[in-house]
C-alpha cells in the first residue's frame, strides 16, 4: 500500500493513521514540534491539524509538497460563534490550500467523519465512509484504496470544487454535535 | 396534529404527504393547474415543487402566505451541469423565499431526504431523519412533531442561515446519486 506521512498527533491523526496502518500502509507521524524539520517521507501527506495551523505548515515545507498528494481534513469554522466558516463565501480551505501549493495534488477528505467513527469504522451500524474531493483522479484512487484496505469505505465525491459542499457538511455535523442533536460517535452515515 | 397543504403532486409531494398523514395531520394537495385558485387551507404549506416553480407560487398567493409556516424543500441545482447551485453564492433558496415572503415563517426541510427514503422511513437501516432549518422555533417544533408522529425522525438544524448547509448537503447527495456512487434509496443517514 501507500507510504503516508501524517502531520499532527491528535485524535484525528491517530484515528486516520489507525485506519491506514490497518490497511497495510506505512504510516509515520510528524508532531507540531517537529514540523519543518522532520522530512515528508510519504507520497501522501495528511495534514491532520486544525485549520489555523495550515499556513505554518505551508510556510515550513513549501515546495517539498510538490508532486505529493496533500490531504486537507480541516473544518474551517469560527469556533467562537459556531455560526459561520472563516474561509471566503463559496470557497473552501482545500481550494485555498491548492492555490498555495499549486504543484501538489490537494485532496479534501476525512472532514465529514468524526475521530470516533473512524476508529470504530462504523456510524449507526453502517460502515464509516470517507468522502474524497479533488482534481487528481489517480491521487483520489490511491487514497481511497488505502482507506478501504483499512476497513473503512471511501467515495469519490467529485472535483476539488466539491470541497465547499464537504466543508458545509462538516460544519453542519459539528453544529449538530455541539448542540447535542447528535453524538460525537454518530453523525452522517452514507447508505449506498 | 397540524393542517397541512402541499403544493405539488409529484414523488416528493406524495412521500411527504404520506408521512404527515400517517402521523394524523390533515393533508390536502394543490396541483400545478390549481395553483393560485385553490385556497391555502393549511397552517403549514409545503412547497413540494422544483426550485424554478417557486416564483410563480409566490406571485400567485403573495400575502396569503402571511402568518403561515411555509416549507421550502428545493435543491436549487443547475441540473444541466450538476456542478453548481443557481442561488447566489453563500445564500439559499430558503433565504430568497423568506425575503420574498417576509410575513411568512419559512422553513427549510425535506431537501436532504430522497422520496424513497421518506416513503420507506429508513435509510440504510436507520430511521430517515428530516433536517429542519428556520428562524421561528414554534414553527420548527410544530413541523417536527408532525413528522415524528408519522414515523420519521426530525432534527432542528438551526437558524434559516443553515439552509445554505442543508442545500449544500442536498446538492452533494444529488451529485452522488446521479453519478451512481449511492442509490436513490440511500444517501445520508443521521446516526444520533
């Protein structure tokens, strides 16, 4: 399977790394302290950090992302109000990232699945499904194969422009969980 | 339960009316031909029509909507490209409708559930759940009670501004079904 570097060591980083390692991928982690000094060994780099941390990562590695698949998992919420996104209306964190890293293959993924449902591999009795948006078909296929090998579903949700809809879905899901309409072990499941 | 008038006689109109009637609500229908002449008997009026039909309904009934709960179920897609919404970026069909009917209590609902999953009352083994957005808490509660009495779940998804996210979710779900990533009997289920 793939060689994957995960930047971040939080709940989402561990949940994503667990799925990918279970599928046979080689997974290494870069902590916040190591960012900029630890090498990007993977062909796929998952940025498992909050949205505000993206800029420092882009600044630290810059052209070292060229040619790599870079996975943005962020939900760019205003976490003070829980009532809006902080990216420009109609855009997405993933589109911003692609603009800053034009030679990387940016994918949006994992922002619509809570850490608990990645770890348990199910949501409400259905297999957890990762929705992937991006403009590079081969990159999407490689990531989807690495995910499905780990026992979690994956669906190609379209071009990187669909990251806007994935971030809307992630936003909605976070507001529902924060207001206790759903639990952090639940959320949106995908029935095929 | 409530007295509900449904404008529209298609698959969605029938599926919504079926749930509400099963819950004990009084349900009557207004067909396209009768629009403007048939009276709005219900306290709740569900506009179970495609997005392009909304303007003619607003023009036909105008102030007759004042004080009523008006439910917008539309997904305002560009159905030629399946790649964009036709409402202004960041806005929603529901917000547009509220602006045209300032004295009505506009709710967004039923746009994230396919007709088949309303009729069967389940998605992938989970109870079908209708997400409701709107600014009038009492109107949301009344609609939610009418839905849950009919055996379908309902969740208050927040203020009418959240209609943007509900329409993003509906858009994404339609693109996944149209591209055969999911079936028209599947889609997004909500695990509590």
